[in-house]
């Protein structure tokens, strides 16, 4: 079967984990790992036979067969990369907070944004909680959604730490824009316990129509959908009602591809990005892509 | 050797930590009366916020009766001498909230993180300084870290421009000897003043406060009548009396602060601020004080003993802000029982 060529920009932890996930894809192959220095990530890619470059985005732009580019560099570099990729006719899957393109949560809105050429992966907390908010909203009408994301200190990188407001603000927006809540709030807590805790996300919503059975069924169906691309996504506490308020707790165990299993927060980002890539590749192969 | 009459600055947190004890239901009149009284007594820093800081009003931490802005305006309208102070936990509150607080007249900010996570506070401290505020770096649940780790984290705060670094015994789990080693290590390691925030879970809030100043702390926290999360805090009025007796100078008039506690704060209290079994266990098991009332509610809903829930939260090493895990633990315990 023909495979669509994809590239990864940014050979850090996220880029490396993504590399292993795309190597398993039936529709994509990693045609290039691009960095700016000869880093351990570049070495790793090289050692398993992936073409690499330390010249940044240039060689990707010059490679006519690369159709999908995953950017796991940072918000600032992506602001530079995005217009270049667009001009070169390449689809961008943005794992940075730059958010130039629409937010994408594969289980929720992939089909609605398929015209875009740049897809933003929101935040790890958004990938974990927006599906739950959406699942409740479609049967009960969510007036307010609030999430608490707890991640192990070890899996919170410097980017998240230096700009933690970006996490809360972006996630809160996605609860509304993608999840359908009228109002959203997000909280993040870092916990240094050893051994590291699994990522846990609590979703509180206030609903118009508190039908417990409908809410439970909708959430359980949604959890299965997310599990199709994040196998370690689990319901820890099923939707539990208290008047018009519903509490649901999920946890995310990483696949352990490159990152440790407790880094569910990073795994759900790379898994969701790979799922977007998969859908884009399928569309290209079906001939409906550009 | 301590010099006599050393000046100790007291931060009164009745309108912030005390907010936990009234489930964040202070109204504007109560806030104005308390803030006005504290200011008259000469309290230099008057902290007012949701118990979990700016942006804390939520399902997870409890919705406040008033917005952050209403709380701050009610307090700032009556404060003439003291510095209106706000708490901000990065991950809950944002820089936007801090700008609002500054617009409402807040002149000091305490940026609080778990004791190992100071590096999430750099932006907020920087913004506070930029707006001309006094910035405190506040390390919570300090009993969970060694003096070495605390020093490393406090140095980060100092490098971000903090004017004061604090350690908070947020669970009330420390003994005076624990306070002493941590404060001494900090005083040696940083060039800014050091502060201490006590909780009363083990009945040691005042003893620990005294241990802190003896070890070189220049700032201490209190709340009138000890109003606060869990078993409550060091009682401001008692701390002032004890510090006076021990030869320290606070600049706070003892009779005035006693009257604020008895005439203004006591009437708004919803329950006696004493060490009940559940809050004793918070100190014993090292569990965040603010979890108490949420735990009582979960225990009632799932028909469990609050003590069992708290012990499990301690075993799991839950940190400040993880109130949602009270439900998780209670749910799991109820499932197991079936």
C-alpha cells in the first residue's frame, strides 16, 4: 500500500514519541526528522534509518513528496513555519501552543475542520477533557465546563512551566469552541509524587438536562472513540450526577513508545496528532486531498 | 544571637485562608469590616482572595459569594495604611487576574506553588514586580521537601525577583524542629527576608511561628481567631501577644487586633475553629488543610469516615489544588466496600 510521506519538525521528546507512532501507521511514513542541531533526537532517528536534517524547515519545504508536517518545536518557531508550509502546499499538524489553525480534537471535530491546512492540537488537558464535555453536551446541554488536569511533575516540560497560563487559557477556550460549553474554566496541577502519577483529568459540567442514563451512555461511547487512538485513555469515575452538576474523572496512561507510561499527558498529544495525520493521509490517498 | 525588638512583619490572611472556613461566603460588609479593623490595628499586609487565590472560585474549590474583583474592592475601599495582598496559584489564577487585582488596589502578591514547583511562577512574579507590587514566593506543603530542596526552590523565587520567600506548612504537619531546620537553611541561603505560614492541625501553629522567628524568619502569617483551612492558622491576635512577650516588634496594636478578632471575626464564624479528628489527621498524615470541608461533604455523600479519605489522600501524596481527588478516593472506597 502506498504511504504518504510525513515529516517531523522538532526532534525533542514529543517529536521522538511521534516518530515511533507514525512508524506504525498504515498510511504514513516518516520521510524526515528535522532539527537545528545534531541532538540526541536526530541521532535516534538516524540510528533507525530515518532521513534527518539539522537545517531546520528548509529541506522539508524543498522535498516535494512530503505532504504532512508535524511541528513539535514551539509556539514562536511555528509562527515562522506555518506560512512557509502553507505556501509550499503542505498540511501542518501543530503540537505547539501557536494555534494558527483551528483546534482539533480527533474524537470530536476532525470532520468539521477538514478544509483547514493547519491543525492545532490544543493542549494535553484539552485532548483529554474536550471529548467528555462534548459527549455530555450532545445529550444534556453544557452550560459550564470546568476541568482539573493533574500531571506528574516529571512530564511537565519547561515550555509548560514557563507559560502555564497558556495551558489554562487555551484549554478553557477549547472546552467552549470544540466541546460546546457556553463557559469554560481550566486548572492544572503538577504533582511530584514518586513513582510519578498517571495523568488524571476531572471534568465538572453543569447541564440543562440532567439525564443520567443518556449522559453515561454518551460518555462511554466517547471513551471508546478516544481509545481507538489513545489506548491508555480510561474512565476512572463514570459521570456522577448531583442535581444539575456532573463529575467525570478520566486517566491517561501513555503507550510507552518513547516516553515513559506516566507521561499520559504527552502521549495523548502525540496520539491525537498521529490520528489527525492518519485521517489526512487517508484523504490524500482517496484522492480528495490536494 | 537574636537582637532584641527585632521587627517581624505579620501578614493577616483572615480574608484569604479564613475564606476556606466560611466556604468562601464572606460578603462585602464583612470584608470591609474585617479589612478596616486589621488596617486600624496596624497590620502591614492584609491578604484577601478566594481561599485558593485569584481565580479560585470554581466547582472544584467552591464558588465564592463575590467575584475576586468585588472582594478586592470591598477591602481596598477601607484600607488606608496596610498593603492589600492577594494570593495567586499559577495553574489556577492567571496574569490577567493579577492585572485586575492591581487595578483594584492590591499592592502585594503572594505567588504560591507546591514546594517543588517554583518554576511555574516566574511570569506571575515578574508581572507583579513590573506593576510595582511587593512579590512573595510561597512554597506550599513545605513538610514534604527536605531543606536542600526548599533552598533550591527558594533560590529560583529569588532569581525571579521575589522580595520575600515563604514556606507554608499547609498541612500543619511540622514540628518546631522541622520549622527550625527549614527556616535556618533558607535564611542562610537567600538574601531576601524569609517568612512562615503555620497551620494548627497538630496544635502547633503558634509554637511553630515562634520557632520560625527564632530561626530568623522576618515575616509570619496569621488569621484572626485562627480562621482558616483545616484546623486553621496561627491566631493573629495570639501571635502578636506572643511575639510581644518574646521581645519582637510587630507594629500591631494588641488590644485593637484582639477586638477585631472578638467583635468582628468571631460573629461571622460558621463553626468553632478547633482541632477536630479529621483536621488532626491532616497534620498527622500531611494532607493539605483546604481539603477538610470538601472531605466532610464527600464523606457524607458516600457514607465514609472523613479520616479514612484523608489518610488515603496522604498516602497518594496529593498536593494543593487536587480537591477533585477527594471525590476520586471517596468513589473508589465506596466501590470497594460494595
